[in-house]
């Protein structure tokens, strides 16, 4: 069993690394081609059928690039397809989902205080949501609404908000954000696999056969590519969010997720407008900063929204205990709820090493990791994973009071 846990941990690392590498390749090529497309210039003397051109310099040389909206007059000898980056990113991401969240469903996928279900049920819900998400999105794109690109994006945004709320009613906060990223990434990769590449292949086949390609295939592919462009940054945020419990493990996490999608739009709007040489809308950065400040505010669970006094559940004795700088009560909570995993020799099945090498067995270790305890188990519900050890709201408030009155208050 010990060897199995070690092997599983290294598999986790290997698949995560693969996912990062492939994601960099996909996002890099996507951002490059969006910038290239927006920067094309129509100049006199372009070949027949050419939409625009761009001159670029990089690596000590010059590049002359021309774009054909439909197809060139003749088929080039070599044609490079940009598709494997997308496929490899989704496949490695799904593999990581299986290794971390399906393989560790009791720890990372299920929070029985949110929804008491069995691992197999949670996994089925996860898989179904990814499949249904793509089907719903694709039907929307092919519906009359799909003819209005921006109207479709607004409707899609409402769907994403609904999914954000729905995921937080089923999974742990960590898994909810991860699934929202996977939900969005599935749509993006499916766009490439089912729409963009097949449409390009139809155009190539027509060109080889001597037929005039129908421009509608390029229009459809460009719409899907535009959606992918605006969804990329939120996906990156959700994939990184599992390191930041104040984002995924606080009460208004689904609202935070909704605001993240808006930040993705404002940031991409600046880049897209700049690349298209239509000015530099610096107001988008101000809006992004303001949205981020709202997110930070929401993460503190303000009582103006909840109507709850944060320390109301602490007894007078506990408040006095904390105020006097003693942490016997805190030590009891940490050792009773956390140290079965955060120990030199973890006793929790499947964990061979203390997560992130954080050990919480002695007074010194607890004090050294006070900030992490405060953020992970006090201010947020990130730890214990899935609240597997039943850390109570009163115990969380004790941890918050201890840190804010004795650690920070020194």
C-alpha cells in the first residue's frame, strides 16, 4: 500500500506536468493566431483571394504572412495543422481529473456537508456535466441565437453562472472550480475537434477537388475560435485556483467564479483591441482591478451579505483563552482534525507523505503554519478536504480568532 501511494503521487505529478506543457502549447498558439488575425493589413498587390498580410520579426529573421479567408488558388505542398495541442491538453486534463478527483473522490471531490453522495455517483455527475455542457453549447451555436455572436456569448455567460452555482451545490469548492474550468475547456477543445478542424478539412477537400469552397465554414469556425479566445483566461484562473482557498472555498465562491469570467473578457478586450490597432482601451484594466477587489471582498464573507457575526459562536471562555495567547484549544482542534494527514507518518489511507510537507504535530509546527491554518481551515473551507474529519463551524471560528487576536495582533 505504501508503494502504491508513492507511485500514485508521482503519476499525479507526471500527468500534471504533461497538462501544463500541452496547455502552454495550445494557449500560446491560440493567442498568437488571434493576435496575427487581428493585426492583418489589407494592402494593394495582395494575391487573389488574400484577405490581408502581416510582417513580423523574431529570432533574427523576418516573416511575411498572408491569410486567405476561404482558400488559396492552389493547394500548398505542406500544410501545418494546429490541433494536437488542443487534443493533448484536454486528454491530459481529463487524465489529471481521473487521477486526482476520481481516484481521490472522498478527499477532493465530495463534501458530505454539501451533498452526501457516493464516489461513483459524484463521478457520474462529473462526466455527465462535461458531456451535457458541450451538447447544450453546440445546440445554442446552431440555433437562431447562434447568428448573433455577442448575444450568444451573453447567453453562454448565463449558462456558465448557472453551472458555477450548480457545481458548488454538488462538489467541494476546490472540485467545483476545477469542474467549471473543465466544463469550459471541454467546450473549447470540442470546438476544435468537432467544428473548426472538420470545417477546415471540408475547405481543403473542395480545393483539392477543384471546387470553390463555401465561405460559411470559415465563418462558423471563426465564431467558435472567438469564443475560445474569451474563455481561455478564466480556464487558467480555475486551473490555478486550487492553490488559493479564499477563491474556491468561501461562501460566495460561485459569484467569484462568475466575476472571473468577466475579468477574462475585459483583459482579452484590451489585447484584442490593441492587436487590431484600434487603440489601447486602458479602462479595461481599471475595470479588471475593480472586479478583483470585489472578489477579494466577497472572499471575506462580509456580514452585510450573510447577516452573521463571524465570532458569535465563540464562548466567553474561548475568547478569553484566545485573547490571553494560549492555544491549547487550537492545538486540540488541529491535532484532532488535521494531524492524521499532516504528520511525519500519516495514518490516513492513501497518503504516504504529509501534503506539501506540512506537519502539524507539535506546538512549534502549528505556530509555524499559523497563516496557512488560518486561510485553509479558518477563513475558508479548503481544509480538511471535503471536510472529511468534520471540522465544525465553531472550530473554524476558533482558528480565525486565534490567528487574528494573537498571531496578527502581536
